[in-house]
C-alpha cells in the first residue's frame, strides 16, 4: 500500500481557500483547514492520535502507519502555520509538535 501524495499544484490551489488569521476568524480558518486537508487526504494527524514510533522489530504495516501519520502531521503544520501571521505564532509554544495540538493551543490563545 503506497502513501498517497498530493501534487504541488493541488496543494497550491487548495491553499487559496484558507483565510489568513486576523484574530477574529479562527473558526473559519479551522473549518477551511479541515476541508482542505481532508480533500487532500492529509488530515490523518488531525483525526487520530500519534502512533507509537516504530522500532526495528515493528511490522511494515506499523511503520507505514507511522509514516502516513508523520507526513500528514508535517504537511498539516506547514499549511496551518502558513495562514497564521507571525504576530499570532508567538501565542503558541514552539514545543508543540502535532497539528492537532497546535490548533487546540491556537484556539485557547485567541
């Protein structure tokens, strides 16, 4: 089973649907992020918790599951952060390493 990949053109086209956070539109931003990531099949990190980091003894299925989640999380974070101006990024800790927690932290900070 191959990891699905969204094309650069697809990602670029979908990014235009995500508004830039202005401090009053978090709900709209989050809804659009969820739709865009869902349509690109990159919302895994927002839907499920982080799987255990695979070990050498892990099955190929466990390794693939982790790779899919990790890719989803990295791209999701990049897309989410793209719509957040620098002034708002300081409200969220640099220690947050999952897209799901980043959105939760942004919501509580606003």
